C-alpha cells in the first residue's frame, strides 16, 4: 500500500512538473525553458535540441574556485547536446553575467562575452581549434552595467584554446566546448511520466530505478570566468542573460539565476515573459503573477506529500526565496546550494524534487520532514570535473 501510494505520488508530481514545459526535458535545469528559442525533440529522440541553441542558457554556476585561493568562479553553459546536434556560440549574441553587489537585484557589474569570426593573423595559439572564434569579455560597472555602454575589455582570446586568457584585471577567461556538468536521470523521469500517464514506459524504467545519468556523455558550450575576490564583495547575487541582434536591434532571449525556476514553476504562457523580466521586477511584474505561479505550484505539488501541503505562509516564504531568480553567493556562508551559490557537483535536482513535492531538505520549516516527498533521482555528480581552471570536464 505504501509503495503504491509513493508511486502514485511520484507520478502525479512528475506529471504536474511536466505541464507547460518541453515534454522530454522538464526539470533539466534551465535547458530549453524559453519557447521563443524553439526547443524541440528531433525524430522522437530523447535529446534536447533548439533551433536557437546559441541563445539557450543551460546552467549557471557560482563557487569558490578550487585550488585557486582568493578567486570566485562563475560559469555558464549554453546550447545543450552539441555533440549530437552541433552548435556554436553566436556572433550576434551577447552572453551576460550580471552581478548585484548591494542586494537590490539590479546589476552593478556585468561581464559581457561576445564572439566574432577568427582572424588568422591574430591566432598565435597553435592549439586552437580550426573553427575557433575570437571572444572578448567586456566589464561594465555602475549604471553602465544596465545600459551595456562604455565598458572596458578585461579578457580576450580564442575559443577552445589550451590556455586561459588572463586579462589586464587578472580576470581569467575561457570559452569553448566542455563536457556538460549537469546530471539528471532524464530517461527514468520520462519513463515514469509516460508509464503513469499513458500506460507505456518510454525512454527508461522509472525515476530512481537503475538510474542513468542522461547528460554524462553530452557536451555543451561554456564560458568560464575566474575573478579575484578583491574585485567582488563577500556577498553577491548573480544571474545570466542572453540577447541577440538583428536588423531591428538587440532582443532579450534567455535568463537564469537559480536552477529550474522558470522550467518548473512557469506555465508556457509565462515562460518568455519571465525570461525577459529583470529580477528587480519579478516580484511585482504583471500584478505579482510570477510570484503567485511559484506559490500555486508549491501548494499543489506539496499536497501530494503524505504529510500534507505547505501552509500558505510556508509556500509564500519559500516563494520569496525562489523569486527574484538570483543565485546568491556568500564567501563567508556555510549554507548549502542553492541557498549559497552552486558548484558543479551540487545535486540541485534532488533538492528541487524534494522541496517541490513537500519535503524540507534545507530545514526551512521546523517540524516538517520529507515524509512522502520525492527524494531524488538517484544520479550523482560526474567524475570528470577538473581541479584546475576551467573546472568543467574536457569534451567527450
């Protein structure tokens, strides 16, 4: 009886988490959460694909740089599964890492990476890939971090170079193809969803049963920065955005702070708007619609927990942490992710599943346990993370 109830709870939770998202990629961090980017599944394959993958943010990581004391690492990945479908950085795309230094959810520093066709005369790195692009990282501060005008170049180099770019401000930068650091039992997720909703298992044998890390052999494009702590306050808020240029100017594309907020809690009708709304306005935009989406999602999903739904106050307190969608990192805090940054090995999917379905793994609500909640997907971190910059594993 208990097993049957747990299975039904898991199936219902997954079904709800699938509403409004790309069916075969729901909860896969931020992959393909923007309908405007054209997320699709090709020929029925269980694999992510986007017609505008060069604008599609997958994940954001902010963590203490391992073996590089006194530095903070920030990494973004874009364009999932490029070893299956191809894809490169866009030469008409701005990749922006926004940093809030005073807690008002408005960027005070912006690191903008842009790419251009390789100039062979400037390519003095014999190890660069034949299809390398030039990249440049420009830093904007103060009001210029919002307008993206009047910045200064802090790093430049070639994609996929063997060595990092060490700019004049001692900011290390690297861009190119890496092993995707994200881990998730996607096939088990799909198998459980389809088994309980259609009666036929597709793509796997169920979440947590013989778990398989779908992303273990996939590559992605990555931009990695390592910034001296002396250039940042001890507590920062970070989010990433992409925008693209066409004949009519620059247009917002994707946005990510904490993992999977848009993916899990925003219905399809609101996903693009959420991606285009700056964090400082996410609580109040459209009459508080985004906040209410999160509260409603938490109340419903947690109702599947055998100990009952969150109270309204608990759901609102948790939603107040999840929105605005900014990843806070404090060098002096010992709190775990996603309360404090996100390292490559942090299992954000397990935390997300447990919190969404009524558990309390972060200990936010004394007296509430994880009874009946979905505790995780059974998949752990990859083994190919690097101890040295750029930290993400080498491509497969």
